[in-house]
């Protein structure tokens, strides 16, 4: 029996995923050792391997078959656009992708004016404005604190993840439009889905039972 390999997004998503897997009887004691320098963690009994990766890398590992299964945020799946099967909404890590800015920027959105949009998610922003709103915009790719962009006049609006909205409110900004709801999703490599169908389906069915 070959190993089934999981690529998990480092941090909260990985922790929540392992809690869910433990609830259906899948454990990995090696991962609980906080001092471990290991990169690959193994459950020999179930023939499972686990490794932690940065969010944007998870769909890449899964697309190329380096991992059979991945757990990653919906935002990353859409932004990366990799050839993977999205099989399950795990229901945690819930937030929204939104267009945000000062209140008066609402008019610019209503009248579909040419504006600048700052974001860490250029593909999501492009799809939203070009394909859904049919509004021509200039998209500026950012890496740091996106909220700064409208405050310093770099852009009229931003496209970013909103959890509570407190950072926006503290800086006089607000949600102007919602792009899409987000949460942690399970993705599977298309070849693995065929070759290891029964094993993967069993895991999905048990997790679905939990949800």
C-alpha cells in the first residue's frame, strides 16, 4: 500500500485540520513534538505522510502529485488557479474576500469608473472587476498591509480578506462590496483521486460526517 500524503497550510489551518482528522481516528504523534526539526511526519499504521507548507505552495504540491491531499484557504485555491479537485468545505477559517475603501469610493464602484485597486490577490481582483462587474481597473500587487493603500492615496479601493473588519474601522475604511465567502477547503490531486479513490473517498465521507 502506497503512502497517502497530506500537504497542510502552516499555522491555524494545520492545527484545526489535525483536530478534525483525530476526531475520525487519524493521528500523527510525530507532529505533536514542537521541537522536532522533521519536515515529513509519518503515520506508519495508516500509511499516511504529512508535511507543512506555506498556503500558496499547497495547491502546487497537490497539482504536481507531491501531495495527494491538501488543506488550504479558498482564497489561495482561486488565486493560484491550479489543476486540483476541491472536494470538501471544512467549515473553519471562515472570512470574506471584499472590496474595501473609504465610504465615498462606493460611487466610483457604482459608476464603474477607472480606478486603482491594491491587493495581494491580483487574479481574484481581476476576475471580479473584469468578468463580474465589467469595470476596467488598474490592479496594483502589494505584499504588506493593504489597508495603507487608500489611506496614503495609492489606490481608491483594496481587495482583501476581511475577518472581523476591526482594522478597517479603526482606519476609517469599510466593506464596500463582497467578492466571495472563504473558508478552509480540502483539495485532491486528480490522478490520486482515480488511483486511490476508495481511501480518499473514505476520508472525505468520514470528515463530511463530522461536519
